[in-house]
């Protein structure tokens, strides 16, 4: 990582790590209730969607490098191994600008990144009061990501596939 001289080289490295060790997708959280003062209240009445871009790894210096270069945060993640595992993740506008920069250097996760960029177009200042139209759009984008994760990226979109 010390040998990476410019922004382009750093983005190429990040792209490779996102493709191999990373996750780019949309999470869907279910409606739920919580107990407050002995009474059940809705915490979320509708599904809630959020973007996810992260790299999980045991090599903390690499994740610290990503945080320094691209922003975001790092937290400890429980792992099934004996090694400590960490997660670097990035949110919001920082996520969006980074996706535009790293997009040319993604292979496997490029379709996922494009879906997240479409999702970011639904983000405004509406907060929790989203229209049903926006919620449906987010649901469709979540389903696209889910389908990519289930079925994989088509081989023809890989830069390693033979040209015909």
C-alpha cells in the first residue's frame, strides 16, 4: 500500500479488494416495533433500505489505509475464526462519490455499484416520510442486487471472458 503513488493506483487497489473481499449492496430492514415505557410502538412502519459498501478483513492496516484515503469508518466484526476481524464501511454522499471514482476499476461488483448509484438518486431530504413510489423503486433495486448475489454476474460482462 505504501507503493501506491497516486489516486488512480489507490482506486485500482480498492476496486480489487471490493471485488474480492468486499460487499456492495442494499440492505432491507423489516418494519419493527419496540417497547417504550411498557408500551409497544412502531420504530419503523415500513421497510427501510440502506446502501452497503464495505470490506471485511483481518488485516487492519489495509482497512486503516482505506479510511485515511477514502473516508468511512472501521469497526470490529465477530468472526468464526480465531483472528480478529474488522470491517471498513462508507456511507452517504462519501459512498456515492467513491462509487463514481472506483466504478471503472470494478469487475464483478460493477453491476452492484451501478444499482447503488441508481439508489442514491432516490435519496433526498424526505427522511422517514418516503413516498410509496420511492419505496417501490428502492425495493426493485434491492431485488436486483439480491438477484445478482444469488445468480452471480453474467460471464460476458467479465473483462477476463474471451472476446468473440
